[in-house]
C-alpha cells in the first residue's frame, strides 16, 4: 500500500470517525472503500470507444421526417427550446 495524506473538513473527519466506529473498521479502510466506489463509477471511456458507440447507434432511430438533412438545425433549436 501507498501511504498518503489528505485534508478533510472537521465535519468530514467527524462523520468518517463515527462511521468507522459503527462499522468497526479503521478510518483508512472506510476512505479506501469510498475511493474504490468513485473509481469504479467513473471509468473513463476512450475517444475511440465513444466514436465506435456513435457509429453503432447511427441510423437506428427514425423520426418520420423526410427533411432531417436539410432542417437538422431547425429541429435541434426546437428541441432545445422545449
């Protein structure tokens, strides 16, 4: 493990201290669990992956309109206004 130092507000410190006592674990373990949750929930997606996803979804939906290529800006403006 790597040792690091962080700064917490008094409120954060007291809350973590109480939570650790209730859980029966060290505060450091509680912080590690919190970091794990953040890391797992915010996995970065590469630009290539985003590009691939966009290509896969293109053309899958139909608006029923026949002039999208000519009036796409108008339709976008209308959607934003709503």
